[in-house]
C-alpha cells in the first residue's frame, strides 16, 4: 500500500521536488473565513504554538525575529481557513547538518517524509526537511513540520521551523443502526488491479452499534488526491422491506477517508483508526477479507 506524504501548502513549487509520496492536499470546499468562530481559530493557534514549542532545535541555536537574508518562503506564512501555519526563526552554527539533526531527533510517531531544495528570484537556496507528526486531536486533520535552512553571504546559517496544522470544527457522524447493515471487505487489493474477491456480512444489532460508535469517534478527513488508491471497505444500510439504500460509506487506503453518503449529504472522515479497522476485522470469518484486515497492521494510532 502507498504511504501518504504532504508538504506545507504554501511552499514554492520547486521546494519539494524530491518529496516522497503522492498524496497532495485539497482545499476545504465550502469553508470561508466566517464559518470558523473566533474561539475555534484561537484554539487552533494555541494548539499549534504549543506543539511547535515542543519541537527540538539544534544546540547553540539563537532565536531571531527576522532574517537578514529572507528564506524563500518566509513571507508566505499565513493563517488560512482551516489551516494554521506558524514558525520560529533561529541562527544556528554552520556546522549543523539539518538532515542529520532531524533524523537524530525524531520523536515517537514522527517520520521524515520529504527533503528538497528551492529558491526564488534574488533569494538564496533553501534546504528543507519535512516531518510528519502524530497529532491525535480530533480537530486536526493534518499536521506537519518543516525545517528550512539557508546560508547568508556572511556565512551565517539561518533556520526556520514551520508547523502546519489543518484545524477544523469537530464533525460527529452517527451511522444509523436501524435496517440491514451490510459490511463488505476484500480478500485482495492492489493499486494496480484494485479490489477483488469481496466478502459481505450482515451485522447483528450489537455489531452495528459498535460500528456506529467507532465511526462517531472519527474526525473529519483532510481528504487529498492520490495517484494510487484502492477501496478497502464498503458499508451499506438498506430497508428490510424494499432493499433501498438509506446510508452508505466507502473506505479507501489513500488518502484514507471513509466517504459517507446519506440523504443527499456527503462527508469524509479520516479512517486511519486502529479501533475502526480492528473492529471491522472481527466481522469477517478467518481467512477471508484479508486485504481489509491488513489495515490493522499499518494503522497509525
């Protein structure tokens, strides 16, 4: 299965030409500056500031409020709807290798997901390392850290540590438990050939209630676009008398969204949940729906 990667949304085009992964961010459709309350915005910024304060910096780093030679992306820091970027600047010893420093100071759950270089008109080359963070807050649909360095004409090494958080209001989706709840998994799944050998089971009332609770715990998805994807789970609820579908959901591998359709409304939830996939695995007999069950081996919480 493909691993997801995402770089900070305001980077110059060339900056992450060497980034690993294929998932790219998508806009928050229908969201405007008036849809987030001041309290939501303030809470998102406070969370981001606290998280950034916990990130390691090289020994001997001196905080600065501005750089003598602006980094290529320094002027692009912004607060956008549903998207928070904050940063801190430092002067660091020229002996610091940023790649080695970041790799040697990763905390639990963090991973380097991209490296690259970039530049702009009248700007010096910027060297960057991008890190994924294990943000578990239900408001957070994505969070990532980026270290950018450049060398000034005087030989100073400048470092900018930027944190991006997609912070949105909590959306709670309740799957109805009335009707016939059918869950479909797949025995085989690959990016090249898609999903095959479906296995469908009808849930008991108790199983449906557990699944509804698991879905209600999921946060909104940051969505995104992947060049490779595969369906791993389908859920449908039908009326016992007419077999009409009243509620349905499809879970994929990349970007990892449980896309729900019900009564003309559509919402995507982040399906990277061990609790969800472990529960789903219990619905299928031993030796069946192996591709769907395999998500329990790679889930991230």
